[in-house]
């Protein structure tokens, strides 16, 4: 039966791990009878396997969903499904090759996204499969990650959310560390309430075991648990003994890893300059939290530190022209200055950073470490605004003398720009999430760089080759330097390491020789972990360097990263995992969510500003009009983005124009109606003759518009091979629900039901901030400050609905396909085919004819067809719902 079914493809690309198997239908129809999470950490390298066994208890086939959350730093290395004794394994392929298979399937009309970001540390992966009556399916997912030391500890994060209590739920964690484990702590939502009694910790000298075996009853009793069972994280933190200041070296099967984290050296006094964005976009909680964080950070400065404060909008102001010593009086004066920081004006990042560099350069101090910390929430909009020139100016001014750390506040910031600028100058970029704890995030980052211990660190390995990064500007207390590589001669009995660094102006050297262990001394199950650790770290660093490289060097390193990803079956930004499944003509695609757009825009580009619009699927447009998938950068925050321009407290007409698309058919001996593959949405360019359009493959249930603040949402459902939507549902406050289908309109206000029929006499109904006006083939809906017109269309025998957003508050960030208020795109001149820059990503486009269904007259217009992700910065799964 299933053996004769056509294969269904799934494309996976990198994410993080948590675990959940979520039934699509009623929970009592699906029994998750077993859920295991097994994580093994060997010398900081964690391999986690999630196995979910699910039974379909119905007497008919149904779709079973598997959903897990995994760490953003992890690489998925295995995915497997077993159904009726048959196993379907995933195979990692080059993204382009896998994409071709996906594109071919998309042209048959099926697609669904799998991956989306979930909060700050997790990404959500989900897939589903049809399971026969009274049959079972086993899902197994494996991911790998190297745990990073921060503030003196490693963290292993595991999320569990099975969506129902599970009779046989087990989580087993085994940590093996050669130097010994100095401390271990178990925290997180899953350690609260009755669940704390389900956790057992066992420690030996070099091993630790954590088991978590909650009963069905316990699974409903924790801080974030309920009738749907477990819902939360288990966070295991630990550190290792550090008796040898030369570091820990492990050798296995021709590979080595060196962990270097000395703590027996004096702290280095630092010169730190804080460069703070005070532009108008920092208004409100952002600027309040920035002030609060700065006040705490100033209190943590040591007296032998020197510091400076720079604030900027369209102009740059310094608290004092020179660096001042962190005396009690100077700190009090600085705090008074911080308390008066107010938001205003535009954003001149170039002048502000150069002022910070100048402040440090004018006051050199021997035996100290200098640090620049930039905090901003937006793009440069004043002074020098060309990103490439800003980066060149900053790089030339710093000259690799000290690092620049960039903190991007919120999701509107150009994080790619900050990432590249910080990496070019020996620092890192960190996103600060807009939340109640943003001040603690800022302080937490500062704590990581607050105590420099060594500068100019160089690591050398006699007899080592294919080394990961061996040169580091700074080493901070509580962190760790990790180097891995291959040993050129496996016959040698010993292996030598040397670390050369500077401590308070004095050169220091750490030399060590370790005996190479016989491979037989390594447990069989861990024989290849060192090789996989080396591959993981190498790929991570090669991908990180891509933003800095150009030309042949960039191409060579990308090829090397791809080669290793394929060899070790890592799902990375360069690869996808293809899984055959016993379902017909369907494709799911998932690309690793990315922290920003692509490379900054090159010079010589024409820029247009766009009014709001709507996206379509991951589709690489072609001249033939076939819909193809293109993996673009998903949103760091699902379903939300800002396209540029200042948000204002006013309402505006919304020329957000969805479109439907049709596939042309080859001439035949008889008349054929074109097959509808997707709905098409338009993003018009204000004052320009070149609108954009995007496709969303059919069928789908879409989150069309959502405003959490006013408790408003609008979702729509479409059908295969039919234009538009068959049903659109509005929710407002807690008790208002409006359901519109192609036959009738039903409104419920919490107590009463009102029903309209399409074609009846014009009718109006108003209550509690809701206004409904029915005119012929239009339903005009106003809920609070949002107004939407639903149009009823009839075409080629089909009857369907189409939404047109006419008004929404412009000062509110709305979510959903129709929630975008402003946008811009850039057209690159001189290309043979239309080439655009959208959100700093270069995109190929093609001219297409589309029908505008937001207007009763349904005019046909030419538009530039571009991929969904290029504009929405998210996969289609970010904008889908399971229930209307």
C-alpha cells in the first residue's frame, strides 16, 4: 500500500534542538507512546538524538506531525522515519542539487516550510507524514554542537514539548570530561514544581549523568506545563577542572583538540569606549533599558580601567574628550550624564565610531587592552550612509589595534553590516532582543568582555596540519580558546603545543607535550567524535569568514566548507537534507534562519521606496513562469520586519495588493484551463512603474494579519488549483469572531450571532469597536484601528475571496503576510536580466502578468516576480497556521 505510494521529498537545512511530536488532529487520536532524548557530551562536543514513537489510533489514515526545537548553533546530521517496518533516511546534498528536486516538486503545486526561529536560542523544525489506520511511525533526529564556554561555564540546552503527556518519556544526558568536572547544575522550566523530583544527577570524577524520567502526572505540573504535557527547557551547566594552565589537549585517531583557558594570570586594565545610539528610533523602552544597563556597567568598572562615553544621532557628542580613569567621582559624573541621554534625530554611525577610535588612539596606555562597544538599532541615515565606505573608514582607523564589538538592538537593525564590521575589526556582533530583560542582555555581553587576561594570542602545533583558527586578539576571563587539527604523523608518540601571548605588556609562553593515546584506549562509541569536532569547528569558522572574503579565496573556502558538510552529513547553510517519504507529490523546504540579510549593497544601485506588499513562496522566478524554490534568509523574528523609513503615529491607505498566478499550458488538441499553482501578492513601488510580486504555493492556511496588542488577527485558507481563499476568519479581543466563506458571512460577538448572505441588500452592523458593511460583492470590516475589505470574485467557474487591507496604524509593528507598512528595493543597473537588491540580498527577477484582485475591476498588470524569502525574510512556514 505505502510501497506503491509516490515519494515525497523533504529539504532540511540547519537549526537547534528541542523536541516535540505534535498531532495535527485531535490529541486523543494520536498516541505519542514513547519519547526519548539522549545526549552525549564528550570533551564539550554534544551529540543529541531525539526519538519519538507515535501511533495512529484512528481507524483511518491521518497526518502525524513531528516538531522539535534545536539550538541555533547545532548542525543536524541525521533524520530518519520508520513506517510499517520501512525506514526513510535523509541524505545531505549540496543545496543547489537538493533545490532542483524541490523546484521540480513545487512545479507540481505542493510546498511547505519547515524551519523558523523561536526566540533567541532555538529554531523550530517540523515535518509530517501520513500514517495508515492503527499504524505507527518512529521519528529520529540527531544534531551536533560544540558547547561554548561563557562566564566560566558550558551550557547544554534541551527543549521538550511533546504536546501531550507521554507514558514513556526519558531524557538521558552523559557528560565525559578528561580533566574532571568541577561543578554541574540543572536549571530551566523543566526543573520546577513536581518535575524537580524526576531529575536525578550522578557524578564521578570524569563523568556526570543526568536523567529525567517524569511520570505522566508529573509532566503536567511545572512552571510552563499543563494538560498538554511538558513545555520548556532543561539547562545543564557545568565546567571542568583546570589544573594545567597550559590547557587540555586530547588526541584521538589522528586528530587533536586543544582547550586553552588559563586563569592564573592577572587581569589587564582596559580602555573601553561606549558608543550609544540615541536616534529617535531608540525612543521608549530601548533608551530606558540602555540607560539602566550603562549605569550598572559603569558600577562594574575597576579603578585602573579608563573609559569614555559617546552618544550620537545625526550629531556626535562626547561626555569628555579624553578617556578618564574609573574613579568614584568620575563614575558618579558619568552616571549623571547617562541619566540625561534622550532620543532624537537620525543615525550617523560612521562619525560616531570614528570618534571612538580617535578617543582611544589619542590616549595610548602601555600594558592595557582597548575595546570599542557600539550599540545601535538601525541603519546609517545621516552623514556617510554608504555601508562599504563606513566599513573601510573604520577598518583603516582601527588598523587591527583593538576590537570593535557591535550590539544590534532589535530586529530592524542591519545585522549583516554590524557582523561584517565587527569581524573585520577583531570583534563580534551580538543581537540584543527587544524584551523586558534587554538591559540584562547588554550587561551580560559586557560581563563577557569585562576582564581581559591576555592579548595577541598565537597557538602553534608541531606536527599539526589543517588547523582551525590559531590567532586571537584577546582572551577574556571565563571564556575559552579552542583549536583543533590533524596530526601529520600518527606514528609519533608525543605531540607538542606552544601558546605565545602578551600579559600586561609582557610576553608569556605556555609549552606542553602530550603523549598520543593508543586508539584502543578510546571507547568505541567515541572513536570518531574528535574528527567530527574538528569538522564542525572548521565548517563553522569557514562559514563565518565568508562575510570577509572576496573572489577566489571566498570561493575556495566555500568549496571546502561544502566538501566537509557533505562528508560529515552536516546540514549547513550550504547543504540540504533530502528525505524520501511515502506521500505523493509533496515537498517541504527548510533553510536555516539567518540573523540578517546578505552582503551590503554595492555602489551603483538605484533605490526605490515601496509601499506595503505581500509575499509568495520560496520561488526562484524563471522566464517561463514556473514556480521554483529559493532558500533565502528567514526572519530572525518570524513574520515581522521593517522595510525602511520612519514609522509614524498615523493611518495610511494600504496599497497592499495580493495577486493570483497561473501556469501557462502547452498547446494541445483541446481547450485547457490554466492550472493555478499559487496565489500571487503585489508590493507596489510608490511613484514607480515597477511593482514587485511574490508567490505562495497552494494550498495553505496563512496568517494574513495580526496585531497582538489589540488582539486582532486575520487568517485565510486556500485550496489546491483554485485562486484566492475559500475562507477568511477574523478574531478581535476575546469574544469577536467573523467567519467569511464564499456563501455567507457569520459574526459572533460573544453572545449573539449575525449572519449575512453574499448578494443580499447592502447591510451595516456595528458593535464594540467593530463595523461590518456588506456591499454587493464586498465585505468592509473595521476592527479597532484596522480596516480590511474582503472581495468576492468569480472566475473560470471558481468563486473565491481576496483580502485588501485599506487601513492600519502605521506606528505598530504588525505580523503576517499583509502586515508590512513600508518597503524599499534597489535595482542594479547593467544586468541582462532584471536584478534587484532587496533587504541587502541580490535577487534575480522576471517580468510577469498578474491580476489585481484587490480591486473589483481586476486589472491585469506587469510586475517583477521575486522570491518570497527575499522580501519577507522568512520561510512560508513562518506565516502559516494550523487552525483559522
